[in-house]
């Protein structure tokens, strides 16, 4: 008797997903625990595992929107078979009949599929550099550019190089004072620029928003509409932190197997500052103020699919090494689309680092229902007054955006000053004073 493969619960408030791709083909043998498919929700990607072993029979096709609890495939008893069972649904048989190249095209992301269809290009001809050999948008654009280049440079192509001819030999006794004028040649016509792949003749391209991008847009708009967001700024002299990292980063790597970055210092300083100013770690629920005796610290990570904020749960209990290891693990999982749904929810405060992209100053937007977000920025060497002298120090502007309905100016400014004090004097950070 076949076993239904259903879309599992995907987290709070998530009711549907998009079937990105099957990792098994029709008729393939599967074992319990094998990954069958990749699903995209409006929060993260999720893998779908087999609960039993047998023969895989897909029902839904890549690109389909599926509901939580919906049957999207079946696993039949037995071993692999080359053709679908007679009792399979027509949709299964139809899917099984699709050639391998076409099936590869169906597994494409929406933007890549559009390029493939508009340019009548078989995805099977494109070398994929994505995870598992998946064809990415960049792969498709590069392939099309290479095709255009080969076409223009081939015999009979659009790009014609000027023909070089050898001048006729001069007579045996040319007059020495007479110089032959160079032959004037007409420059070859410049070929008309071809439209970029995916754009129409008017230079316009439409690409559907991903579910994650839609959710990001909704959350940002919600934050702007429901919170009284205000931002306060300060700057931090990172001389002491930089010296500490330079002195101990190699030993830290040897002992803990992870690099010593700036983020662990900022995370630890944030935890201690939140302890001193608990309203910044609180949130509003109707007419109630909800306080937390823990810090679930969100760390914003930029991915190809949009900004994601994995959560370091109970960051107040973490050592520097644990913070660095968790940030590295969660950031990698987010970029690979493997972060779990529960690792993206429940944060009480967030840190975002625009400095990795060169941002000197910004006003970060809250992640509802949180009441505060700390923005880090690029480190720049700037002249600063030290006593009666001017010295060059590594400086960073920091920003705290907060919900002014809950956090007043005194607490917000004092919170940022506290972080500054901890980072400019790391001994206070280590001693938690």
C-alpha cells in the first residue's frame, strides 16, 4: 500500500509553500530519511524527508504552490521501477514521461525559467554552478552572453573585423622622396546592440517576487506603519578591540576552531546593555509591555533570496566562541537555504551590519514586534582628539533604531553609550561591569 508524502507543518502562520524541486526522480528508490524535495516558504527553505522507504512517485511538479498537509507524492512498496505503477494518477504518469532535459527546466527558479523560455534555451545545455548543480540566473545570463559572443565572432556573424589587405609591391626603382599614402578604409558598421536576455524590445523585464521577498516587504511596511521609529547615533573607537583581535585571533582559532570577529564583541556588549536597559529588549502586546529575562539575538544575513534574520537563542549564556560558531553556522544555513523555520522566529533584539557592504551610516528598520535594532557600519580610520593630540584611530558609526512608544530617549541614548563603553574598554566587557 503506498504511503502519502504530505507537506509537513512549516512553522507558525505558514500555510503554504512552493515546490522548488524534486531531489528524486519518478521510480527512484528511496530510504527512510532521504531528502525528497526542497520547499520555499515566505520565511525560509525547508527540506522534505521520506518517512518510509520504497519507490518514489511524484504528484506535484516543481513550481506548484502546495498547502500544508497536502499530498504531493507517494512512496510505493518495493524497489525501483522504470515505469509508473498502473494505479498511479494520470498526473504522475504525465510527469514521468517528461524527458530529463525538460524535467531539469521545470526545476528552475522562476527568474531562470523566464530566461530559458524567452530565449528558447534548453536548461540541459547550461552548466549549473548552484547547489547540487542547479542552474542559477547568473549561469543562464553568462551562457546567453557566451552564445551571443560566439555568434557575433563566427564566420557570417554580425561582428565583422576589418579585412587586412597587403599593398601591391612597389616598382623596382621608386622615387625615394615619394611616400605612398595609406589607404583610407571605411569603418565597418557597428552592429546594433542586442537587448539583454530577459528584457523585451522596450528594455523592460518583469520577474515575480519570491515569497520571502514578499514577506520582507510586508514586514518592513508593517514596521513603518505600526511603530514610532526613531534612530539615535554614536561612534565607537575600535582601537582596543582591534588590538585584542590582532593579538589573540590566531590562538583563538587554534583553541576554538572558529575565527574571532567583531560581531562576537558587539553581540556580547549588546547582551550586557540589554540587561541594563530591559525596555529595549521588551515589546508591546496591545496595552501590555512584555519583558524578557533572556536575549534571543537576531543577526541579519544577506542572501540571494533576500535578507534573513537567524536567531541566537539565549545569547546571554553564550561565550565568545559559541557566539562566533553559531553566527557562522546560521549564516551558512541561511545562504544555503537550509535554516530551520524555528531559527527565524522569536527574536527579541536584532543586530545588522551594513558595514560589510561599505555603508558608513544608516537608519535600520525594526523587525516587528521587536523594539530595537542595532546598526553596525564600516570601520574607517579617522583623526580623533586624544587629550591634546590628534591621532588616527579605527572608528565606526553605530545606530540604534527603537520604538519610541516604548523606549524613551534617555534609555535609547544610554543604551548606545553603554555599548560604546564596553567596546572601547574590553576589560569592562570581560568583567561585565
